[in-house]
């Protein structure tokens, strides 16, 4: 699967859950939104090898 994370794109082989992907990249899920093939994914979403994943840093402010 192709994972776009900031300025870089990472190729990851195999199928994983969103939670496993974030853990493997040392990403805190509280600070990112995961988009799989154009749809928001939650931690229990199963990502297939042919998925395109975008990791967006959540912005908070006030």
C-alpha cells in the first residue's frame, strides 16, 4: 500500500489494521486523521495491500 505521510510517500507491503500501521510508524493516533481511498478510516479499519492511505495531522487551535 502507498502511505502518504507529510512530504513523503512510503510503500508498505501486506494488509494491516490502521492501529498497526500507526504503531509501526510511531504515530500518535490522537493527532492524525487517516484517509483510505478517499474515506476516513478508524483504528479498526483493515487496510488492504492495494489501498492508498493519507495521514493528515489534525490541527487544533482557538
